[in-house]
């Protein structure tokens, strides 16, 4: 917030008389008709006046330059330990944390990449995966396999316009920084859909806000399986690994 000399003098003199930040802010708002400065700003300006006898803005000492030696120290430290935090590196090298971060970002052109958390593979998983692919290729040569496959998926639709950021992107030459306002605990509906080679089964809308294993089991037994059994006595229903699908009774 830009200020002039008269406002600074008024704040300093008023605080000298009353010694109350609250009174200074109230009188400042009444006199100048604008938002008063913060408590720390008023006390800092008064301390400066007591020290120098002036309310003028102090001349900036400028940012200390970064030496090539510091750049090399930071480079070696993070080459040895790439997962080191900038706070820890700052303490080890005795370099301010903001300076350490700027060296990494501006001088060394490094970026903080995040870890990816994936399901841990067991020793036998590679063999089982290869066996599955081999058996699937053999099954694909049989007639009628694709007619037996039934694919399913679900989606949560929010009435406030919330979308899955992994599925929505905006192409352009620059970041448009598009913002979608999302209301907390907004109304939503969970939809389940099934499709086969010959037919798309009408979507099923869950009445529950959260789909549990019991709710999903009720949908299977009362809505989906009767339709599938009516159309064909031999089918393969594909489902992903969401928690309702992995429920003990559902399996």
C-alpha cells in the first residue's frame, strides 16, 4: 500500500502520544478514509523514527550476490542426496533457505519432481502377468470371446461443475489459469454403466452419496445380473479394483 510523508508523520506522532496501535489505526481510518497499516508496520516506523529521527524509507542494502562457490556447494550436496529438502540443505551448508532454493531453481535449473506411489509387485507377479497375457492371446483366437466380454465403469457427477483434472485439459500457447469454483460437500450422483459388443445397458444411478460394497451388491443382484443372465448364460463381467468391487460379498 503506497503511503506519503504526511501519513507516516501522522502515524508516528499519534502513536507517540497515545502508545496504542488500535487508536492510531482508528484515527488514521477516520482522517484519511483508507485502510490503516498493520500493527507491525506502525511499531516498526516508530522504532525507526526513534533510531534515526526520520520517517523516510530506508535505502535497501540489496540482495547479497551468490558466489560460484556457493552454487557448487549446493550442486554437490544435492547430487549426493537428491531427496534432501532445501531446509536441511540450508542448515548443512549454512546458506539461507531462500538462497538455496533460488540456486537450485535459477542457477542449476533443477525442478522438484514428486514421487510416484505404485502398487508393490511380488516376486511371482511378472511370471503371472506373462502367463495371463499368453492365455489371453490364446483365448482371443477362439470364436465368441469378444461377444462374452461385458465391460463396466462408474463415474461421480457433481452438480457444481467439478471435473476430474486428469481427464480435462486446455491446449494453448500459454497457461490460461482457468478456475472452476467448487462448492464443498456439493450434491453429486454416482452412475454405473455396462456395455457389451451388442448392447449398452441403461445407466444405473445410485441413491447413496457413497457407494458401499453392500449397495453395489444390491445393484448387481437386483438390476445387472438379471439382465445379463437374460441376454446370455455365458459372459465375462469386467470390473476394476475400486473398494466396492473388492468387497468380500461382491467377489
